[in-house]
């Protein structure tokens, strides 16, 4: 994952929740843009889970960002570089 990819998903309007998939398979959902951010260097992603727990994750451990389809709850991979 790159800072550009994270920023693109955070900046979507209207915002669409997405899942961070870590290299070890753990998954965390970002359900609102006000509850997630990166540090100035883009090395750490901080976010609050639905149970209000704070998570700080080294961005190099994030393998993939997966957008969540609001209509049926299904996941889809976000497009890259204006892809298809």
C-alpha cells in the first residue's frame, strides 16, 4: 500500500468504507474518514475501530486496501491508476 492509495480512499466523496488487509491477513475496516489518519511521513496509519479502540499500524505492513460496496456489503478491490 502506498500513501497515495490510502489518501485516495480517504478522499473519496462520498466516502466509501474500506478494509485494510495486513500482510499477516488481519483486516480492519475504516468506516469514516474522521477516524483515520497518517503521520506526516506516511509511515503510520492511526485509526479508531467501531469499538473505539485506537490502532497504530506501520503502513509498510498494509498489503491491500479493499473498498466495501455499500449496496450489498461485498468487497471490491479499488482501481489503481484510473484502471478498469
